[in-house]
């Protein structure tokens, strides 16, 4: 981890003391900034980078900090029973929306308009869903964290227009959107099933026939959306926002 202040570095070392190994150099896979920018603290951006990619852009100190811990928590083995999918997850009004994972490269352009529209990004490296229940699952941490070491850092200042971080729990999946060239006919049921199958991280764990049957049932209760394809001549944020219009 790389931190932007000595105070933050020391606090994280105390919070994650159970995992810290002295004398073992490691590349900084994550870089956390809680003090970026000048002026009013509520207007400062807090960011988390995974290698060179920005994965969190927020005005909430607590969200950036907890987001880092959520990403690190995913290095621990997860309980079975959920399907990992290749998608980026957002939550609005208690419902989940899945969009193509490559969209995170436009995070700097998308975060503000989507926050204003009431969407919040789910700060997880791996998105897991319960296909039978048609729910996004945001897990509780398995990571052993000394919460007291982080208490002073988790101040709640932030931009009033940005929703709070997504809490652990289950969120009904309202829509799952994919890239598709504008002007093409709507995909057939078979094409939709193939898109969903290709989005599974481990589609062969249950066997292909069983996975396809589960996905067919899943697709019957979830709206599959179309985000067009780059380059976008209008706002990608507007296309994502439209997924919430029933």
C-alpha cells in the first residue's frame, strides 16, 4: 500500500497489524489519497488506485478508506455458493445495476453525474451474485481489522450530493447492461444468454447445462439493457441513469 500521509500509513499499519510483515518489500498494489486538493475539506477528492487504475473517486474519507479494506478483504477465501461475475456494480434506491467492467476507465467522468443521479459504485474488486435469488451480494469483511486504529481517520465529511458507501447486504438486481452497437436489432434470448454466460468468472464450476438453466431463469426476472458502444456521441452517464427508469 502507498499512502499520501505518514499519519495514514501508520494508522493502516496498526489496523492491519495481523497481516503486516516486517522486512518484506512488496510493490504498492494500492495507492490511497485522503488529502487530495485544496480548500474546504468537504470538496476534496479522495481516491484509491489499484496499480495504475483509479477504482474509487469520492468526497467521503470513510468510503475511500473502507474501500481499500474491502479490496484487501477479497484476498481471503470466500465462502461458496455465489457466482463471481465480470461486471461493475452500482446501487440506487436499494436496487443493483450491473454494467460492463471496462467502464471503470471512465470513472473520473462518470462518478459525479452518477452520484448526482443517486447511484453509488460498489467498492468491490470481484462482484458476486446469487443467481437464483437475482441479488447482488455485498459481503461483510472477513479481514481482521483493528477498528480503533482507524477511528480518527473515518471522519464523515463529504460532498452532500454523493450517496453514502454501499453497506454489506443483498440488493435485488434491477438491470444488467452490456455494450452493443447502436442501431442493431435487440439481441435474441439466445444472444442474451450467451452474454450472461460469458460474464461468469467460473461458468464451468456447476457444469455448462446447469449454469445455462440457472442463467435462463435469472434472465427471466432481470432487465437486460443496452449501453451502445464507444465512441459515445452522448453521455454514457445518461445511458446508465436510464437503466433505473422503469
